[in-house]
C-alpha cells in the first residue's frame, strides 16, 4: 500500500489549451491522450482535459466554462493551480484506508481522493508500467512539490504526511531574511520519488512571500513544482532562449562559492552566467533555479533542479531561493 511516486499533477486552470501550449513551447512537453480513468473522475465531467508528458512528468490540465463546475470554482478562488497530486501506490485502496484512519477526509472514495493541504487534494492511484521516452527529453521527473501552509500548521502537516502517507521527515530549516522568516520541513517516501517541501511563515516577523502566497492563493497550496533535469545548464539555456525568464542572483553569491563549497561540478562561471544556485549535502551537489512567475497572482512558478548525488537540500540554497523570490515580489509591488 506504500506511496511510490507522484503519478501526475492535476492542474486546474482558466484555459487548458493556452496552458498546454505554453508548456509545450517553453519546456518541450508533448500532449498525449488521457487514460480512461483520468476522464472518469468527477472533476473531468464537463471539463476540458489535456494530458501533457515529458520523461516521468505527467501534467493533467483541466478547465471548465461553466462557473458552477468544481474546476471553475477552484480557479475562481485560487487562480490556476495544483488541485491534486496523484500518488502511485502498490495498493491504492489500502493507502486510502490508512489515510482515512489517520484523519484524512475522503472527498471521492471511488476516485481515491482525499483532502490534503487546503484545496490541494491527494489521489491514490495504481502504479502504471513505465512509459517510453515522452516529450523533448529535457526534463526527467518531478523532483518535489513545495507546499505553503498557514502559521501553526507545519507540524500537523508533517505529522499527517508521516502517519497518513507513510512519508518520513528528512530535512528541516528555519530561514531568516532581514525581518522576515519562515520554517520548513521536507518529507519523503521510502522510494525517494515523493518529496514535499512544507513551508509556514513566522507571523511574529514582518510579512513576506509566504504570507503573500497564503493571502493571494486564499489558503494552503502548492507554491512551486521542481522539474529534475540531468543537464541544468542545457535546460536553462534552452528554455531561456524560448522566452522563459529566471530569477537573478547577486554576483556576490558566486564570489563566495569557492570558499564555501570548494570545487563545483558545474564551473562557477557557467553558474554565474545562468544564475543557477549550487549547494551540497553528504551525498553530493545540487543545482537549482526558479523561473519567474507568470501567474496573474504570482502564486505559482516552476523550478529546475539537477542532482549530482545530493538527496536533500542545502541550507544556503533555501535561503538564496527565498531571497530571489522576495526580490521578485518586492519589484512587483513597486
């Protein structure tokens, strides 16, 4: 019954066709026919449903013209966003029963759907046979989902993930940036293929980006998704040439890299050119960069990440990524 992987991201949006076109044009996704069970859910009836794929990433897009449709109601409240994460399990029914025993509210028993984080639900689905190489081959898998929760809800969210989903806490970090602060915990499946970064604001400090997300999104939800790539330099150059903008990093960050980390697997000058961040843990190094949000509410964006042995997250990267988003938020408010 254990959770093995994130089978797909279910993304509700105002215009599925336009969202699909952007993912195809910018990131090299391919549209394929949805599976019959993906069209049999209560959310799919009366909705436009498109399935986009690349590597192991499955993006199920839904939009609905009827304002009373649950997809349209989600978009009206939150804007475009991740409405559900489908978790592939060895025994979906047993996984749902376990989640229910540990307090999960069942939303659709036949569809394996339970309440997760705010209006972002969790769906338990069977494991599928590994697909062939789909899409452009630039991106390999969904590395992690970052989920913002209101202040005071981080510890209960971690406990829920451990008890209801069988995940384990592998990392935690309290981050201070000026007068702002946030607390985070990372939970992961035993397979290593399901990773949630859970974040709450410290409301005793000045409001920052997490507070803004929770206000503009109207509650807990997925702030960003990280796509794992085997070659982040090529990936960044490719999608940047297609018009994707990334958040910038101060030059001083790169000036201090040699002293902080020693030799990096990707040359520092390449990282500087591309604004890619680097950190390391006991297993190796990881490289990360955030795409600039194009969401009307700035409540959702994408990340590219390459792991060269690192299994967790370096503490310096978390702070640097937070600062990069904060710079974008401050610039947008001017």
